[in-house]
């Protein structure tokens, strides 16, 4: 395993982060394709044994069951101080009017709930899952600063938003001497590269570590275009359909080119797609949502693949601009 500092912070993370959205109770939440606890634990254990020290979940994954499964597995298989646990806040967790968002009330309630489900005393990286239009960002930043000072969180990060929003948050934190975001979690892959326009340059300039989600475009980059519908998740993942269903004609060219490059190098195309993402200078770690042990193996193997500038250009050439989007 290879490791890197998360941005300019002192936090060192494995260059593969195990995304835990697929772990939990399949009967709860919004994803019927989630793995049950027994299957989830085997992947988490393999990740630890492979040297992965970075795990990303969220309070809303599986209605909280992802955090529960991850917490029990880490307690059984690892030393807590050696692991970097990341979770998120923003999505609805209760039906009442304060059961979602980034208000002080929501953050103070949800940090305690996440810590309890994870069976830990603190969360290493606490991330805002989306931008909250209904809460002043200053209120959110001060609340996040307070949970750090209370010892419940070590670092804070953010996820998909406009670059101007992230820049505003960074400026306000600096102005008020609040704790600053050290990471950004955007959607970034060969099929969706819009973050190259503003967000990734901003992160490079400010020393923010980038940890892309969906580096394989919900599995669409893991296999040839003709085989893209061969998984059960493909048929039931409504978020993936919203993200990529409207751009299939232009995306097919990207996948076909990826298949060609992978064939010439003699490696699985998932490894090429992941290698392309992890080699971007802003990227500290890639979030891989493994549901099979082979998914982990491909992600780890991708770290050893070095793409030439010619190969990168070949992979990038078919891309056409997309509308900026966030999944939900």
C-alpha cells in the first residue's frame, strides 16, 4: 500500500480509501444492493490486511447501519488509533424539520449519533455531505470548529459543491480563525471531469486534499460498454441513472477508448481508470466502493500502474463537457 498526506495536513492516509456506502442493512435506506454485515466484514478485513487505513462512510448510508457495521468491524480487526475514519453529515436522518442539514442543532445531534454507531470516541474526518442553502455557512463552520475543540472530531472536510461555495467557506474559516477544511470529496472520473475547471485547481492552490467519489463512474468504467448492464446494481441504482443515464452517447466513446488502452497494456480496464484518477496531482486518495474482493485488488494494483502522457491524452481525448451535477 502507498500513503500520502491528506492535502497539506499532517494526516496520512492510504491512497485507496474503502468507501462504505455498500455496507449495512439492505432492508434499510435507499440502496437494495447493499451487502449484509457478514459480507461487509470480509471486505473490511481484507482492506485492513492490505494496508488500507482510510474508511469513508456517512450517517445516512443504510440509515446509519453502514456506520454500525464499520464500527464493529474496526473494533474486531484493527487498532482504532491506526485507522482513519471519515463520516458525513447533511442528509435527512429524521422526519422532523431539524432532522437534516448543517445547522448547529443538526451537527451537534448527528456527530454524537455517528460516534455512537461507530463505537468510537471520535471521528478523524467529519465532512459536510452537501452545501446547505438554508443554513448560513458561518453557522456551520463555527459548529464544526466547536466539535473539533470538544475532541469529537480531528479534521473536517467537504463534498460536492460549487468551487465558489468552497472558496467562500475557506475564506470565512480563515477570517474567523475557525478550523479549516482539509479535504474535498468531488465526483471525478474519466466520464465526468467538470471539476477540472475550477474545483481541482482551487484545491491545488489551497493545499486541500482531494478524495474523489465514484472514480469508476458507478462501475461503468470497470467493463466494456456492452457489458455495462451485467450487474444487479446497474438495474437498481437510481442515483447512477441520474448521473450517467442522460449522457450515454458521449460517454460510450470514453469507455470504448478506455477498453482499447487497457487491452494494449494488458491489464483490467478498472485499473487503468483508477490509475488515471489517482495520478492527478490534487488527488490524495481514491474512494473505492468495493463489493467484491477483486474490486479491492484492482484498486490496489492501480497504484502501481504509471500512465504515460501519451496514454493520458489518449484516454482524455474523447471527453465532451457535461452539465455540472450533484446526485441528490
